[in-house]
């Protein structure tokens, strides 16, 4: 048995890790393949007599259609991050301006600079579904999808319908529970304001992550967790329970909305916030479930992610400033 460490390019999240491992582990010459996202390498156990270069070329053929390549030496590509960010900033600012115009016009109450509303939660859900949720929940969905296709030879819809149904209903009910808990423990104005400040700071950090400030923060879950979920996707109850269970996965956007639900102090309000957030994440996660969407690897994805990061940072900053003004630390800067 030989062990090779090959460099892998094109990865960005847990979805990539699961997909690459699934494809490589299906190859006869591969006994075990394990991806390390932080180091951007894949460890391969094989009985093949091929040279490392030959093995890298052979396995690249299996994964290149998904945007990945393997190499013996690390491939240094010319990065255009600076150009992308300067394009992303004006795009993000345009969307922020649109949000504020809608807020001021009264057409849609986005809760910008004030209490979080379902509309805000829905927008954050949309952004989360192509960032941290894509990395965490998307990795789980892709893992389930790979297992279904391996067993059935085609995409099975039932497990994913049940999964998304469980996720939406679970988020709504558990969000309501958080709101009820907030009411039961008697969250006062100051505590609610502190929770709001915490949620806004989480949003800013997540936005900075999307923009690329924290380039090494590739959050992943243990592979054993994905393997466990993949064993139960054909049952009727299991996909529902898994969908509900994603409420507790370490997604920063989810946690910020959970804080907002807790501070709402109402079962109905908490339920509305988490329901809207789950519905916001649904389109992208559904595409991952029912199709072979490769948007995350398209040439437009970096610009989209960074523009979304600018929007999240903007919303976080305005929420933070409004919270500080609400507790009298600073004077209101804007009359939103």
C-alpha cells in the first residue's frame, strides 16, 4: 500500500471535500481518499504502481468536470482578488442602497437599523445559502445526494423533499421555542440590545469572511458525521429528523438569527424569523439537492460571494450602530 499527498485546487468548502472524496473513493485504484481543505491537499492510499504524476493526471480526469485539479506540486495561480473586490464593493453598495430605499419608502420593512424582521431574515438566509450554509448544510446535502445516486443510479426526490420539509418546519418551531424562552426568562431591553449587538458583530465577521479577509477559515464538519447521515437517507423519518437537526449545525448566519429569535421574546416572532431564514436558504439548497448545480465553481461565483459579503458587512454595521445608539452609547447617525 502506498500513500500519496497530492495538491488539489478549486476547493472552497465542505461540499468540495465531500464531492471529491466520494468520486475518488469510487475509483478501483483508490483504497482511501481524504481531503484536507485547510492545507488544500488530498491524501490517497492506493495499490497502484503509477507514479505520483500519473496518478494525479488520472484522478484529475475524474474530478475536473467539477472544477478541481490534482497535482504533485502546488499550482500557483495568478489571483485577481483585488480586481474582484473593487468590482464587488460598488455592487454591494448598490444593493445596500436599494435596501435602504425600500425601507424608507415603506414598501418593505427590512428592519435595517432596528429590530430584525422576517424580511431581513429571509435576505440573510439567501446570502447564507451560498456561504456558510453552502459549506455546512450544503456539504450534508451533497453527501446525501452522492449516496442516493450511488445506490439508485439516479437522483431520488423523496429523501430531499422530506429533508427540506423537516428543515423548514423544524426551524419555524424551534425558532418559536427560542422566542418563547426569551419571553419566559424575561429578556429586558438592555439584554435584548446586547444580543442584537452580538448578532450584528457575527454578521460583520461573516461578511469579512465572504469578502476574503479570513482566507483560511474553511469550516468543516467531521467526515464521520456525513457518513452517519448518508446511512439513513432512505428512511421516511430520518430525512425529516436530519433536516430538523441542521438547526443545531455551526452556521454563523443561523446562530445570528437564533439570537434574534431569542431576543424577540415571542413564540410567533421567533417562529417567523427562523421560518423566513429557512425559506431564504431553500432555493440554493434545493438546487444542490435536485440538480448538478455548479454555480459555486463558476467564473462569476467569486464576484457574487464578495458582493454578498459587502452587503452583509453593511447590514451588520448599520445594525451595530443602531444598537449602540439604542442604548445611548452613540448618537444616531442616520434616521432610517
